[in-house]
C-alpha cells in the first residue's frame, strides 16, 4: 500500500482560542499533521473562477552550495535523534510547545471514530518530550487513556506558562458536562475536572493571566473560571461570540430574547464586563456582529429600519462608538481588516462588481475613524484570501499583490506603513536579458498557497532584523510555474535568489541560522535538510536519515531563539503500515562559539547602500541603527540575544503625511487634492466624552510617525463642548423586519482552529449535526468585513462557519 503525508493547510500553525481559517504563524504553539492515502479526494472550497496568473518562465539563478566538512558531518550525526512511533496508527498528530525555553512538547495522536459509533472506536495517545523532541514518552496513562478531542484537544497557556488543558471527547447523551485535564507542570502530571457544561469550542486563556479562562457552551452559556478551571461560573446566557479586550475586559454578543438567528436579524446586544462577569455594560444594541483587533473595537449595527448595516469603531474599549468615515461603498462590496495595532488599521474595501477580484486599501487615523486611500487594485481572491503581509523584521514594511488592468498579478511593497507603494527590485543574482526593463521580483502569498503553488508564506521575525524569506518569481508579473526561494537581508529593499524550487523553511538562532527542506522531491520522500549561516547566501546539505520519509512538516519552538529543528513525516514499518517518524537535529553542535561584540556590525535601516544624505534612514519620523551579525561570523546569538538599536529623530517631510479624508494623491503631483465629490463639511468625532469638530485640510500625519518640525500642514480640531458617548450610540429601530435584501458581513479570520459545531442534547440530532457540518465548506459571499490574525486578542464564536452570515460584521 502506498501512502503520502499532507500537512493541514501546509504545516498550518493553529492559534488556540481563535476561530476561522488556519493561518501560518510562528507565534502559535500548536501545529497539526495529517496523513492520507494516495489518491484520497481532498475537500474542495468553492471560489470564484481562477484567473490566468501565468507569466513567462522566470529567469534562473545559481544557488550557492558548500560541502560539509568531515567534522561538521560527524558532529551533526552525533546530534541527530530519530524517533519512530511504532504501533501508533493515529491518522493525525498535533504538536504543542509548553512554555518558552522549556524544551517540552506534547504530541496528541488521534483516530477519529465513525460518526455513528459514539466514540466507541475512537482512540488517542499522548506523548511528551522534555528535550526539544529528541526523545518522546507515552504518557497516556496520566489521563487514564481518555480519548482527547482531535480539533481542540490540547490547549497550552500563554507566554512562559506551564499550564496545559486537555479536552476530552465526551458524548452529550447521558452526560451533564464534559471533562478536561489540567496540568500546571508542563504535562508532568494531570488533574481531571468535571465540567458543568459541554464546551462548544476551545477554552480561551487570558493573554496575560493563564488563571482566567472563558468558553461558550453548546447551549450558548458564557462560562468563566478565575482559578485555572477548578471552578466555573455561568456568567451569561444566549452568547454568540466573545473576545478579550484590554486588561481583563471581555466583550461578548448575546441575544436579548434568546431566539435563534438573532445575529442574522441584527438583534444582538454587544456587552462588556470589566470584572470577570460580576457586572455588565451594554455597549451597543441592534448588533449583527463585532470584532476586536489592535485596540480597536468594531461593531456592525443597523441604525434605522431597513437600512444597510453601518460600521462603528471604538478606540476606548467601547466607551464611545463612532461611525467609520470610509469612502462611499455599496452593500454589495465587502470590507476586510488586513492588519492593525494601537496606532492604525489597514482596511480593504472591495471594488464594485461580483467578479472584481480586487479592491482598495485604506489606512485609518489613530482613532480608527477616518480613512485615507493607500493602494488601488489590491488583490483579494474569491477564496477569501489576501496576500497582505506585515514584514515584521523591519519597521513600517508591508508587501502585497495587486491585480492590474491587464490581468497580471504583481507585487508591491511599502516601507512607510502604506504612505506609498512600489514594485520590488530585481534580485541581485538574476539576469533578465532583454526583459531587463520589465523585470521585478513578485512574491507568492495566501492566494498562491491556497492554489497549491507554494507550501509556505513569506517569513520574517522581529529578532532577525531585516531578514525576509519568501517564494517568488521574476518577470513582468507573478508566475504559476515552479516558484523559487528568495531572501532579503534589508527588509525587502534588495533580494537574492537562494534556493531553486519550493521549500519549507524556518529561521533559527535569531536569524543566525536558516534551515530548509525541499517541498516536492521527485519520489515524494526526503532525507536531507539544507542550512545556511550567512542569511541564505550559501547552503550546506545534511543527510539526516538513512531511510527516507514522506515529509509532513518542519517543527521548531515558537520564535527564533532555538537551535533545534524537527522534521516530521512517515514511512512504512515492517508490516507496511504507516509509522510516524520525528527526526530532531541540534545545530548548536556546529555553532559552538558564542558571538562576541566584534561579530556584529552597525547597520542603518531604510538607508540606500552608499548613501550619505542627512535624511537617509528617516522613516516614520526617526532613524534606527541596529547591531547585526556579520555574514562571515560563524557563531551563535544564543537564547539571551536581544536586538540592540539606537534611535534618532528626523524632521517632518511630505513623506510623513497622508492625504486626509476626502482628499486624494494626484499621480502627477505630490499634493493632496480634494475629491470632486467631497463637500465642505466638518466631521464630528466623539473623543473622551466630548464631541470634536474635525476640519480636514488635505494632510494628516501617518499614524505612528514621530517626526518633529519641518513640514507641518494645518489641521484644525475644535471642541464643540457637547457631551457624547452614550448619546452617540446608534439609534434603536422600533421594530425589525426580515433579513434586509443587501447584506454586509464581517468574518473573523484568525490563525486558526476549525469552528466547532453546536452539539444538540439529543443523540440523533447531535450525530446528524456533526455529519452535516463536517461535510460543509465555507461559502464566501463577498460581503464580509473580515479580520485577519491578531495573535493576542481574538474573537471566538460558537456559530458554525458554514456561511458568511453566521460570522462577523454584516
């Protein structure tokens, strides 16, 4: 029998406590592997018709390869550890790291039972490693060999917490509640806890205090625990979704009448508790859905009977809600929150037309209320995927793809948080020949990964300054042919071709080491890993096993501090049955020397090579000088490495300002001109309980920009001395009609866990419900205001993600 391994969503890292599409994210602690038989039919997702994004073959380059020295080969062989999980016939493995720097990994192996078996045929095993995956031990006896859920069975605590929660698969029939196992010592021991309810989705830790837990039960109850699950209190009923806000603030939506589909009729109440369920405040009424990201609270509300939904925003935890001042858009268009922090929001607004495939990116002010145009023709695929990527290794850098009028997909990048965008430069070691004038690097993102063109998204990390690794192609537009791996060492200003063909890659030792594994070997099996100690300029190849395996994924401790990497896969055992295999390589064995001061060099970020202008490096109001590892220094940064930088302010220039609401940047001028359809008017904004009249003058400073002096356009704000806040809340309609004809839905899409279906009390209903929803796929209706990942604050809903109307903002 022939077997292959496929990774769920391509080595998908699942952020526990979130709902939505599974997103790859290094800060997450959990990842899942899944094995399927060759030829097994995969699930399909309905999408818009795929456009032609094929370009001419990409120009080639020659990757630099260096041989291993005999010493390096011998040391790596001594520090490579292989574990075969003999006798384990689990169809999927879920890995979870517990704590930071503990070396503890918990692995859950599960075999799902048939839907009509009521778990009689299901089984699971629990393994533990305390040495970064070099050895594993079966600890199933610590939980009495209980069957642990496959979908959200392991829940690790935040940060350096040693807390872990295991959720048992418990039949609803004849059981008043579910069962969890809790550990406070990173899985050395577990304690069983009988729950007074059945959880409908993952239990969510507070992002700072792991003692605080919250979850929604299958009957819509909102349950809270303040002592790590020992005691649970039912705080509210009829709950639809919730999210942690700032501090211990918890937002949630609930039905005032307890009727079904209250969210579809806009009858939900948005509430807030600031004392863990003791008291409640109603933030807004007539809510369809809500979300929270980067300190901003969003709510979709119906103001008047039969009117389209309106988006309201709060930057003060719901004390004051203001209507978002976005340019006009019909209800046939959708909105998506691409990224956000405490300073601003990136918002995608779909262009008119069901088959447009693109839209416009707007960026907000620091209150999340006023929005200015940043990028047109922004690609947003019919599958609900955006290529918008935050390059976290350098401040202010984002890259994404646009759909040009000629149907080509091209990559653009911004170095000043959306102030302006430009094409990527041609890689330094790629020659384009006669096409030199129309030759740029184009990066593959979510759109390509969804269409199985690339296995991974672009990768960067704040500890690896300037380092970016991505799949791409070189030419006049992106190509659907085989992509190659490209590396930038300066945050995207310049690039080099690093590896031919698609790879899985990971950053170790704060950027001092990069490892990669070929994604599509000719025979489907691998036995080698590539690594580089000079930011991808040259690579060495190590044969880590004598028996090749079918590759499942790379697994390393979250972050980039570790020097250990695990290659997971499968090979047939002596009985020709699938056997899981983990091979862990400790690269610290060849990077034995700790880096010294003379191993680092000063580097001015955002500055052209050889430039000497006083404004070189000035981005968002200041310069940054970093101390980076020299490429020829073969040493390790170590776990104690901290990024060192020096900051100096810059005078303001036109580049530090955006065009204000109602203004646009003319393509042939640096001036901001008033939009023809805009009329002279003041904008009323509620701020600190007082209404402020804002008079746009054409320019506003980029949020998060700290320049001083220099170019300073006038922008007036006058206080009207009128109280606002509760009085600024949207008016309440006297009655509700049926679901309005035009719908705008906001879908929360975070690194994610598959949404768990509400379980009925009766066994027949329970079984039918599971059978029905497991075979349903998301139906994107292109009217969603969708949230992308926020690693700390996520919105959780107990509604099934089978239709966009059941999720976030309409």
